[in-house]
C-alpha cells in the first residue's frame, strides 16, 4: 500500500509516492493545466521499486482524483516506443494507445 502527499502547484498537481514507512519511491504529476477537458500526466519510480505494482496503484488513484475535478474528461500520457514497462502500466490502468506525437506514443484514458 502506498501513501501520497498531495501538493497543488500551479500549473500542475504533484503527488509524491511513498511507502507506509515514509520511504519516497516515486512521483506522479500533471503537465500543465487542463485544456479542452484534457490533461497530460507524467510519472517516475525509483528503479528498486519497479515491477511491484506501486505505479499502477498510483496512476489509478491519480486518474480517479483528476477525473473528479471539474473540466477533466480525458487523461493523456506519452511513452517512448521502447518503454514497455510504462506502456504496461498505462494499459493495466485502462489507457488505450490513441496515436503518436513525434517519436512518442500517445495514450488516453477517458472518464
């Protein structure tokens, strides 16, 4: 089980991901203010905490939080084509690949 510290910073929302004992293992954030009902997210986790389900839990909670905010109906995340770990997290959280932006794959979750 993870805990998050919620901070509201303009123009983004940032959560620090930490274990129950207080160890910070990662972060998740928005990339700017929502626009036309969309907001993009980014995230990262320390290598030693990967493949344990922490990021899947954080992305799920973060998306629920964002979709409860007024004016957000689509959450977007971009990955490099070779970043299979991030793609697996997004797919497990209900995101679907919707296209490309330059070299990156675009993923969307609709609430």
